[in-house]
C-alpha cells in the first residue's frame, strides 16, 4: 500500500485522513528522517549515545543504542506533550557547565513517564529536532476526531503487516483483529476476509481497493447510522430541516438559533461539496459532528472561562496540591521541580513547599525527617516563575511550611523577591487595611511595573512563636525561633491560626485567618456539625490535606470536603486514581483556570446548607439523570498478551452529597473492545446538582479476579450536554487515549 494510493482514495472519498495532513509536514522535517546521534542524559555520570530518527509515517520516533546491534525501540509522537529548549530540566541543569543550552532539549511525555533529556552535537542539530517535534505535536493537536481514528487504524494495519509488503494475508488479518480487541472464530474471520472484502485478485491477500473496503467495513458505525436514519426523510441524508429537528428535539439546542447552528454544522463537518450545496448532511458529516467537541458530552461553553471571577477568594474551590515537590511516596520518594511544573500545567493554583535549612546557606525543600531527596528552594521559585501562568493567569498561592532559621529565611525572602519580582504580591491592593479577600482578578495599585499580580504567598505571620501549624503538620520550634522581617514582609492576606471551634471562629476570627485540617479532623467536623462547617467556609479559608499515615502518597476522597465548601482541598497530584479523576473533572471547566465559583448556598452566610440533608435547603430542585450507554469505540487493550481481548462494561458513578452517591453498571460484552454495543439504560436522582460529578468508567470484566481498568472520563453534572453524545476516554493518568470513546444518550428532567 503506497502513500499516493491512500491520498487518492481519501480525496475521492471526500474524507480527510491524518496522512494528508502529515505528508506536507514531512517535507519540513526532512532532517529528522535521517539518523541523528544524541547523548541521552540521566545524571552527571550517566551519559549514553543513542541514534534517533523519525520514521516515514511521521508519527513514530525510532531509537537505539550506538552499541546495541540491531535492537531498537520506538515511541509515538502522540506520547510527547511538549519540547523544552535549553537547560529546562533538573538533569540538564546539573550538566549546564558541560553542555551549552543551545545544544540541549527535553522531550516531556504525557502522564507520569519520565522526561527524555538529550544533547546534540551542534546547535543546528538541536534546533532541527526542537522545531520538527513542535511541528509534529502541533499537527496532532489540530487533528479532528475522525482524523485521529484514521491515524489509529493506519497504525494498527502497519503493525499487522509483519513482512512490510503492503499486503494483508489471512494470518495477518487474524492478528490485526486481535490487536484491535476483536475476537471471532476462524470461520467468521475467513468470511470477513474472503467474502466481505471480495478478494478479487484471488491472491489470498488484501490489496488497494480490497484493503479500503475492509477499512470501511471495520469503521462502519451501525449505532450512528440508526440515529441518522431515524431523522432522515429519505434515509440517505439529513436535509436542513431534518438536522434542525434533530438538534432541537434530541440535542435540546436553543430553539431560536437552531437553523443557524444547523447551517454552521453542515459547513464545518460535511465532507461532500455536493451535500453542502444542497444544505444537507451525509452520514459521514453526521458522524464527524458527533465525534467533535460540539458533539461531546462536555458543553463547549463551559470549557472556556464563563464564571464570575470578581468575588472574594474564599468563594472559590481552588485546585490545590499537597507535598508538590514529591514525585513518588512520602518516605523515600524523589523530590523534583518537575512536581511543580506538572501540577501547574494541570491548572493547580495552590502548591506546597516544605523548607529546611540546607548546606552552603541555601534553603532546601524535602519531606523532613524522611529519606526523600532534596531540591533547592531557589529552583522551586524559578519553576514557579517559568510555569505558574502557562495554563492559567489567576493567582498562585505558595503554601509554605517553614522550618528554616532566621538566616535562611532571609535567603528565602531574597529569592522570592529577586526571582518573582513584580509577580509577587507584597502589599494590599489599595494600600489600606483590607476587610475581605481580593478576588482572583487581583490588580496591583497604580504605578507599579505589572498591572496583573499573579502570585500570593501565605506564611504564619507572627513574631516569637512556639509552634508553626500551617499546611499539614505541627512542628515544635524553639521558643525563641522568630520569623524574619524579610520573610514576613512577603506575606499578604493569609495568616495560619489554630482552630478552636466553629463557635469561637464565628465570634473571633478575622477574614484573613486560615485553618488547616487533616482529612480525619475534617471528617469529624463534618459528622458533628456539617452545616456549621459549610457556614464557616462562607467567611473563612480552609485547607484540608491527606493524613500523615498515607506514606504511599495515596489520596482521600476530595468530594467529601467540597461538600463542606472547603476551598483548598490538597491532593497528591503524583498519584493516579479516582480521587485525582474527580479533581481533574471538577477543574476541567471554567477554562481550566484552577478556580471554580462555589454554589450560591455555599457563599452566602445568611443561607444554611447541610450536605447530609440537601432537601432542606432553599431552592431545592432534584433532577433525574437518564443515561443510555449505547456503544464503545476502539477501547485500548489492557493485557499485553496478543491473544487477549477485553470483555468491557461501563460503570457510571455519581459523586456528590451523600444522598447522591451512587453507581450503576451495564452488562459486559464478551471479547469485543473494538465496537461493543450495549443499549443499556441507567437512571439516577440528583439532589444537589451544583456539587455533583459524573464519572464514566470502562473496565475489563474478569469473573476470577479483579477487573482491569480500561479508561474513564469525569465531568461536572452542570456541564453535561444532553442528547446523543460521545465521551472521549482518558487513561489512568488523565491523558487522552484517542480514539477510544463511548457513545451515549443523555436526558435530564425535573423531579419536582
């Protein structure tokens, strides 16, 4: 199968494919197609030479050791999140005196995979790969869902063509089906191969048009065709009127703009020029629309910044990290500035720094009294300067646990002022004594260098102290230990205080006082006085962090704490699982800015809300959620064995107030991860929709052992689009796994 044939066929079919985008890109990255020798760096003492090249598919990076004979490895360009230029990693910083920055670059992988640090022989060679990789990544990011599906299919066909002859024999087809998560008996597979694909050449292989027919057969969507034909007047196309009816009656789009929307969708997604002239949509265009962001379950309007950002800081849930510097566990784990970079790139707005006296007068950051590795405080501050506002322009709270003596506190203050400069908030906004928190849209007083302040700091603000009880644990200090004036001057708005009781706080607390609770202490308050806890958080900032017993860096359920209105729910970002899925889900809205406006009943002190009895609140309006799980598409394999095929089922979970906590499952489908079909309906009642999150989980059923995770997707209930929608699944790390998806129908109705 040659590239020219693919391009010709896809043009004739009026359907784009990834190759048509990549082919001109390849002309711009010719230097990457040849062997390039780089040094792979892991430390100051580990430097090995490796050959690298981009394969002809413009999607795969091939590499091997200079001494490894024929053995080689590969990784996909889609695995790479970004390329950093120069000494932009701890490893490359450690060898900065040996290799100049213009020869160094870092490939940052998605998820929790480690970085790849490389050094080229010349600046020109480094630039060729930096620019080339960035172009390839940009190309992938601009792909539509249909193009991602095409790319996925092409990659599997290439893997199955073992002898690279451009043909597929019956044995290779059987291997291909297994790799694609399809299991069928030999007779059925033979029928598929010989009859369905019409082996006209009688060669026992699939070539050209036979291969194309097989591809079309594999990707045909009977579930979407069924919906299409239900609304099509002639069964062949959706006229403008048909499409308007579908958008109005099924997708529940706004009636006033539905005609304009229908015309825009035809223009945007219909691949046939003839259909466009007729103001109609073909089945191909209909599928492209349903697979797009507009056909997603997540409402596009709520993915952008849509909330009021002018309210006081304590009126928002704030994306927050615990022990941000750790990449692993709390006892022997690796400390790294990468922890800060990764958290900030996920929209985190509150990061934690544990500071201790270090050698050579430089403060260090690590988990004290453990065997975790140590990093320099100034390197953390540099990382904040470089990455704090890449994803969100809203304030970053630097939550510091200070164990340093006065001398190194002064060094800390010097680094903060020198490195952060005018990004550091050093005084109240209007120069007056504040009476409330500023909003996330913090502005500096006129006449300063930068009009937008994007970083605030919180430290215990006091003179002679006996205990520092801030962000996590209480550490006894010498009674004469003082907070240096220089460091104290960096503190604005937040003061850590000991919490006595909700009654004491109601009478005596100042707005700027913040209390920190372990998860167990917070649960105790929730059990004993849930409504009081919520009321407290209408006025004060509260932080909840994981128990010290979680030495494996596991997480508690953040939903429990959001139910109390707690703003700073600090999680171990380095640990994947349902807890981080919920955190990512909540903060996936509002432009991923890291601030989510709390419901009005959690902001107004005159309102009373108890998460245990949500029906007692003013404005109580329960909703019914009905989800029909229709089908799945191209689910990933979870077992590396070639013969293994998943038996998928879908679980829908509701996370919210206790009365809303629920989960239901579909039946499992035997041996089909490629295109399983369920048509199973699941129903839920939602009592506090403003706080609810909906999590879709796909697992591989196993009656003899624990089910294997396949993929998940979590979103706020308030962000759901109704109608026929696709759900684009994420991995355990929260990264996309295209083209894996679910197809569902959603309907939300009032109960009272």
